[in-house]
């Protein structure tokens, strides 16, 4: 096995870099010597990520970007090329999670439309924005953040799950079309409360689809977590009952995918807390 560091000096573009998985993988990659181009629609949060990186001696720039705009995404790619001459890795991470039932459509419709624009069109825009550059280079790596919700349809996640299933199809299609030139990784997070994704949920009851018969236990565990009375062992990743995944483990999965020789492609990664309640 090679001991070469395959992260150092790579040019890595990350959407949703203002927080969550995006902020963490940006900082981790920069600490390994990668050159970061950090994008987020919130200019202040993405600048904070870049400031944290540069304060540690890392190389990063902030590019305020709306992933739903192809013009913005093309400008993001152009900024990376202008600064570094290439794009090695594109991480399409930005996303929202408006869980809701069809019966909630009056309250959820605008959030669902935004979900389609960000989770589906935003990923497509990111892939299109870097495609020609990576093909011209002769190599590149696209990492798309999907979800276990994209594995199978369940109640309460029709739109969110559909966008993530679409990400899976987009990812595999790019792999097939660009074989030997662009490698593609699909990351499927499970329950990660530390990212703030839950703030977009429209109807809290809609989680029933993914936990099924485990709903009563899940709700009790979640309530205990929020109230600070959960058994500490359930929050210890060294214990088999570990229940709520820290976002760092998802960022580490992305780093593992990046830290491979150019000829080795990690196709798909699902990361779970061993004690989670999810059926998918």
C-alpha cells in the first residue's frame, strides 16, 4: 500500500462550506495541505470557515455562491481555476431537509421547491460547472452528498428522498460517462444532529418513515439528548450503543475518498452510528 499523502496540494472546491459537513471537511482538507475554494450562499459563514483555515496557515478563499444559479457555480469554478490553474475535487455538499407529509403541502411546498433547487439542481450545477475543466485536465474527482433517504421511498420524505435518489443517479451516470477521467464518490450520511439540517424539517412527525417501529424509542432518546439527560455511553463512539453521529465522521469519510491514488475510486460510503434507529 502506498504511503503517499493524496490530499496535500489538491485543489478542493466545497459547497455549503459555511458549516456542517462542508465546513468540517474544508478545515480537515486544509490541515492536510489541500488548497480550498469554499462556497456558501451565506458570505459571513463561509468567510468564517476561511478565516479559521488561514489562521492555521492553510490556503483557502471564500466565494459567496448560490448553488441554484449555474452562473454562480460557473463563477465558482472559474475562481478556482484562476487561482490554482485546476480543480482536483468538487464536493457538492450544500443541502436542505424539509421533511413533511403530502398532507403538509400548504406549509411545505415552498420548502420542497427550494429542496429540489438546492439538493438536485444545485448538485447538477456543480457537476456541470467542473465537468469540462476536469475532462480537459484528464482527471478529477466529484464527491456528491446524498443520504440514506435516497435508498428507498418512505413516508414523510417524498421530496427530500427523491432529491437524494436523484443525486445517486446523477453520480453513477457521471461515473459511467467519464470512466477513466472523472471518479465519483457518493456519501450517504445517516442521522447527524450536529449539522443543523434538522432546522429545515417542516413536520417533526415525518421522521416516522425512516425509523418505523423504532419511533417511540427514537423520540425518547432524542428528547433525552435535547434535555441533556441521555446516558453518556450513548454519545460515546467507543461504545456499541453510540446513537447520534458526530459530523466529523462524515467529513472523515470524504477525506478517505479524497486520500486515494488517482486510479482508485471510492464509489459509495454510508456512515452510521452503530446504535441509530434508522431502517434504511
